[in-house]
């Protein structure tokens, strides 16, 4: 199966491309960010404007809505799920950890005052790695939301907020220099 965000949440057969199900949020909402799928649940975000984001958990087999919560910020990044936590980055907002069972907020990290524009959380060995729109890369404790470290990565006017990558025991972040 392939799960796709668009005007609705789509589940497609990976071999044929045939639609298996579609979830249509309220009119005016647009699905955004790549969904995460784990333990039979597909997690999507959708937003009507720049001020709120709805996070929804859908049955991965049927598309039935299991729960939905509204966060007070806009999300453009991808969600990440690990164990019983769903990590949701928001723009001019916080990084949220939601309980996968009911969408309740477990913790909120607001250390990036401008939030996380296009960066998505990367989970490695109990730590979330993410780049803030404030020009800092951060390591955040996945269970508590506490920032362990932060490093400036964007000395330019427009900050890089790309998703970091993990490999060979290292975390790789983009950098920017205005010319």
C-alpha cells in the first residue's frame, strides 16, 4: 500500500495504483506533509489555513477515522512515529509528541521560536533530531521533549530548516551561506 496526502488522504494499491480508500477532511482543508504508518494506523495532518493543523489517525486498512486533534499552529513537515509517540513539527509553533492511542499531548518543545518549517523529526536511539526555522539544529529527548543540545547551522538571512539525515553514526544537517 501507498499512503498519499493531497486534497484528501489516499491509500493506493502499490502494485496496481488502484484506490483502496480515501479520507476527505472538512471542506477547505488540505492534507500536508508525508504521513506515517505504523501498527495498522496511518497518521496524516491537514490544515485549513496558517493558524491550525488537524492531526488524524486513520485505520490503515479501511481509512476510518480513529481520532483527530487540532494543534494551534501550521504544519508543513512530515510526522514521525516511534513506539507510542507521534512527533509533529509545526511552523511558528512547537514540536509536539502525541500519544498514538488518543492524540493527547505527551509533551511540547517550543525551543525554536519560529518552529519547524520544512524539517521533519528523525528518531535515532531515543533522540529526535530536527532543524528549527530559527537556524539551529537540535537533539531532543524523545520521551521528555527536553532539548539536549542545539547548534547554529544557518548564518544567512533565510534559515535552512531541511530534514536531517542519519548515517554511519553521524547526523547530517544542511547549512546555508548568503552570497
